[in-house]
């Protein structure tokens, strides 16, 4: 096996090996529009690419240092760590955060866990004090029939779908520039109202501009009385559908538009021949009311996807002293950003 940096002509081969939107070649192109440096690496058995992953490096403003990330990539092994560390040293990185797209546990409805045997270790790495993605997610099995999916739902979720239909809520896929603009306005209205931090408008516009031609992003809109009141951006990659972003206006909540929108999203996944629907993140099996993010967790939970836990988030530390200082500064930086979002909410 050999690993090497890839050429642009190998994009299709690379994309055939990755299994998550943020590892695609085009997502790397998007990262480049944000000023980051991206390396795509392929693992070859003779002349055949058998695995692939990307690593991006984000410059720390007003310094010569950077931070690396490799999110939702393949299983980690010694060779991968060796190659990433070499690139990280060349990029003067303080550390590289790795979050493999690998399940470690599943949970049943009672919260009983099942451990998935995996042959993976993180030698010389540190458990990260900060995750990029939620360590848990719900995965809906789209190979089931509509009748099975409805039957598996929480009764309240099933009831709310009927409520939305009775009110005449309409659902439309509008994966074009106009649909994106509608979605984006709702997204920023939502984040301002709820007082949480979100990437800039430029970030989202660059994301759409870079990815829309791939057919990966899908925009779903829910309308009531002629007004769009809920919107999702989805990603389709191969036989998987993902739900990274959702937004809703704080009006007409009684019509249950987001619930119907999620149900129609699940049905869209089946039309697109997807086998699974990854809800992109949730709380763990012991989630409690009042916990931050519980509302989103409970909403997703109602559709009865399989609760899974990923293997976790690990940092490959290159500069130990600066790593400690960075984490301390970053902790207070995020406190400031969240406080700022709450102030803007008022």
C-alpha cells in the first residue's frame, strides 16, 4: 500500500472512495474559497485507489501557525497518522483534529448499547476537548416501506404529520438559486431568534455556489397560506442522504410544518434511491429536557432512526505547548461568540 497526494484528474476516483459530504473533492474546493489549504490523499493497492481522505489547514489570524482537520474520514491507522503528521509539520500546524465516520456503538429504544467491533486505534493522539460534529446521530433506514417508517415513528410525530396535512401545509423541493435564497433568509432569521452562533452569510453562499452544480445539495421548503415557514438544506452522496441545516419561522407553529417537511424529506430520500438518512447529529442516549440542543434531539428522535455513536474526536498534537495555549484561548473565544449571538438576539 502506498499513500500519496492526488492530482485534480483523480477527482472521480477520490469521490468514489469517500462516504461523507465534507470529505468530497468539491467540499475541499469550498474550503479553499474560505482561505484554507486542502490536501487530498489516496491510498493505493498497486494501481487501485482503495481509500481516500482530505485534510484541511486553517491559518490562525496574525500568526504563522495553522490548525488541521480531517472530519468524517475513514478508519485511522498508523500510516494515515504518519502521513498527516508530516503534512502538518510542513504547514506549521499546532494540531490536527480527526473525527472518523466510523460507528462505535448503537443504542436501542431503552438506551441499551451494542458495541461494534472495530480494528482502529489512535496511537499518540489525544482525546479532543472539543468536537466538530455531534458524537451521536440518528440514522433512518430508507429501505423500509412508507408504512413501516410511519409505524415505527413516535405516535406524536405521526399525529403531527396528520395535523400539518389537515392545515394544508405544502412541501416543495426547490434546489435552485431562488430556493436557496428563501432557505438562507429563514436560516438567519432562525439563528438570530434563537441566539446561537452561525457561519457568515458569505460562508453559506460560497458553499451553495461551489456545490450546487454537483447535485449534492437539495433544498426543501414547507409553506402555509402561501408563505414559506420552514426550510431544509440536505446533502445527497451516493446512497446516503444527510440533514445538516434546518430553519423555521416563529409563526404558525400549530401547523407542524417542520414535521411534515422531515417526513417528505425521508420520502425524497427513497425517491433518490438512498438507503440511509443521517440526521447529522443529536444528543446521547441519556439526553434530558433542558439540555442544550434537546429540542432538536427530541424532534429527530420522533422519526425513530437508529441512535449511533461515532468513535470520537482525537487531536494529533504537533506542538504541545501551543496546543495547551490554543485550547485555553479557543474556550474563551467561543464563550464570547455565544454571548455576542445572545446580545444580537435581544
